[in-house]
């Protein structure tokens, strides 16, 4: 009974969804360009992995059709940072933990509502034990970081958080 009473309020607005996105009803498509790799330290698969993960996130969480060009919404991005740093030092002044940080710069364009356009940087990190080499944990660290970045980008673009 309560659901029946709530339904008119949900349908009346037309821009909110149960996935947490708030996309205007006249916005139908999105273009997500391949992320350009501009970081000094090279990870040859990160650009493609991040682009595909973001496309997948939008496919699962929105009703938007993905098009190769001229979407109502467009996300262009570049990977501007890929860095490791020691974050915990032992009493012997030896690194106990390291942190991999990835930074991306996003240019978001809303062709229907240009007041929502923005340019912003996002960063995410994952920590690993210094007894492990970056090469041995890099793949799993990047998966975690990509998940965080995709969630942050989705929230900033179509969830208005």
C-alpha cells in the first residue's frame, strides 16, 4: 500500500533513479573517450583499463546509450599521475608500507545543460606492504584504484554528489 502511494511522487520528477543517478529525461547518450596517458611513470594497460571500466560502470548504473561521438554527455580524461611513495617507516627508517596513487583529470561536457560542465582532477590510492614489489601487486592495486575512480567520476557527473 505504501509503495502505491509513493509511486506518483517518483514518476512525477522523472530525473531520479534507484541507482542514485539524476539524469535529465531529455539526456539519452554519453561519449566516453579513451583516457590519454600523460603520467611520467608508465603503466601500458591503465589507460584502456580505466576507460573500459568507466564505460562498464555507466552501462550498469545508467540508462544512457554509449555512442562514439557527439553524445549528450561527454567525458574526456587523462591520467596525469601514477606515483608510488613510502607512507609508513619503521624505527630503522625503512619503508614498511608504500602507496600507489593514480590521478586523472576529467573534462565533463553536458551538451543539453552546459551549466553542469566541469573540469576536475580525481585521485585514488591503494597501499601495499614494502616487502612486495610493485610489479607483483600492481595489477590488483590498479583494479582497486580504478573501481574508486569510476565511482567518484560517476558520482560527480550524473549523481550530482
